[in-house]
C-alpha cells in the first residue's frame, strides 16, 4: 500500500465511520447495567472476558451486593467466588472492592464524573472510564476519549488508521483522537458491532463489508 497523507487518512476515516453508522444505526455497549456503578463493575469484569459471560455473572453479583456500599463492605472470598467465571477473579474482585471503598471515602459515595477521577480508582484505566462516561454519565458528550478494546485495535489496524505494528491501546487512542473530531469519539461501539459481525478476529469477511472499498488493508 502506498503511504497515505494524514489529511487523506482523516477524510477516509470520516467516510468509514459514516458508512458504519448508516449500516448499524445507534450502537451501545452490550453490557447490561442499571446505573453507572453497575456499568463500572461490568466493564472491570469484561477485561479479557466476553460481554456475554459478564452478563451471566453480574445478576448474581448485584443481587448479593446491590450498591457501592455493599461492595465496599463485601466479604472478599465471597466476592471472588461470584466473579470467578469472568476470569482473573482475584484481581477483579480486588479492583471492584477497592474502587467501591475509594468512592465511599473520597467521593462521598457518588460515582466520579470525570476521566481524571474515574482513572484514579483501583483497576480503572482509560478504556473503562470512557465506557462509563460515554454510556452512563454524559452520553451526549463532550467525550473525553475513545474506547479502545480488542475490536477497535484490530479494525484500526486493518483499516490503516494506525500502523499494523502498534499494540499499545493508549497510543492507538491518541491517534484516533487526532483523526476523528471530538463529537465522533464515541466510535467504539459501532466499530465493535462491525468487528463482531464482519471484520472478525478469525478473519475479515471483505465480501460482506460496507467499507471494503475504503479499507486499504482488507484481507489482512
């Protein structure tokens, strides 16, 4: 593929996102939640775990520990057993409980409302914070970042929006924030839909792809 100018990449990226939005319509996270705290917990659990599995775990978890205060005071062993099916259960249980304790002690029992405050919580990186902010706190924006999960990483590389050699999520996020205007920083969920349906991890289905002609790396 010939080297593309930054301007050309920006123009092409805009066309890609517009086509995907038209194809999939309004999109949102597949995680089930009732409030920002539940979404925060579900997103912590989703690390290296499918959303489907997380949605199987959270009903029992929230029945046992329905509030931030309950999670802060939970029995750690019981909490670990409840989240065990999501994998890495000790680290995830610790992150959930210590985040709950921080919220109780430092934020007056209220879920933080900014990227800076959310990422100060145990186990909450930018991806998790962005999901909570975009979905549950300020869905209409302005957005503070781009959610970069495995689907977004894969599609960004295949579509030539970032170099194929990049594996650092923060670096990819910064690049996407340069390419797309802030009002489009909620692009992750439509990318995720496309990644699940067409541009899958096993291989892209280019003959079914609405942005194939805009993708210089299709078939990779």
